[in-house]
C-alpha cells in the first residue's frame, strides 16, 4: 500500500504538470493534453507521467516528441513551483486507455444491437 506522502506527491505532481502543460503547449498544434496518472519511484526521485492526447494521430505524434523535447524545461518549472527535496526526473508515456475504453464500449454496444430481441 502506498504511503500517504507518496500519494500526496503523486497528486501534487499530477496537478502541477497538468498546469504547466496547459500553459506551455498550444491546443491548436498538440490537441488537448491531459495527465492520466503519475507513478513515482520508491525514493520519489523519478516519475513516469501517463499522458493522453485528444486529437488527430498527427497531433498525438507531435505531442509525444514535443513532450520529450520539453522535458528539461517542464522539470525546471516543476522545481520552481513545487518544494521537494529532489525534483524528480520525468518520463512521459503516451496513454491510450481512454481510446481503448471507448473502443470496448463500442464493441459492447454492437454486440447488444446484434443480439436477437425477445
């Protein structure tokens, strides 16, 4: 079970990184970017950020490369905004779980339509 401190740091990073991305990344070029989850290492020195992009496949691809390029800048802003002993190193991972969930729901709806009516 994760500690309360780890949970609070995760939520803080999720909120702060979301705000940084909202300010720094234009919606027109990158689509709508959202932070789905943040996974912290045990020592709180590294974080994996799961990012979802609502937009075209081209926007998703460009957002992925943009996040990798902006990682040091985002980490620097995070260090200025959040007081922690160590500013964690960041790793962005594209998360398509919402799109997968929509696909599963569409399949379930199709199955319900195909069932014979009683």
